[in-house]
C-alpha cells in the first residue's frame, strides 16, 4: 500500500480564516483504497480522474490532484478554497 500526503492551506469564507488541512490517500496498484482528512478516515469517497470527492463533518470536500487544490462547502453556509502541496 502506497500513501500520498498533501498539506492544504485552506481559506474559509466568510471570515477569511486559514486552516491547514492534511489529506492522506492510500492506494494499491492505482486503486484508491482509503482517504483520511486530518487523521480521520472518511466513510465514502469517489474518484473521477484527478478529482476526489468526499465529506467529513458536514463539509463536502473536493481534492484536485492535478493542481493540487482543495474546495469545500459547509451546506452553503461557508466555503473553503486552497492550494495543497505534496509531501515527501
């Protein structure tokens, strides 16, 4: 099993609060097996090409591995956008 770790600097609006989020992707032979956000395994996820969509604590999250970037939404009440860096 191979793990890919991303550190994402996410700006949440309204308010402009900045959070550092960690995403860990575990895959086996190009099949994504697990996704963890801030150390918490997510219940379900989908992958479409470079996009991974999941949710955690009412936050719908989209990770774009091509950029890489983070976009999220708290049921329309707040949004988060940020860039991610691949960790060694």
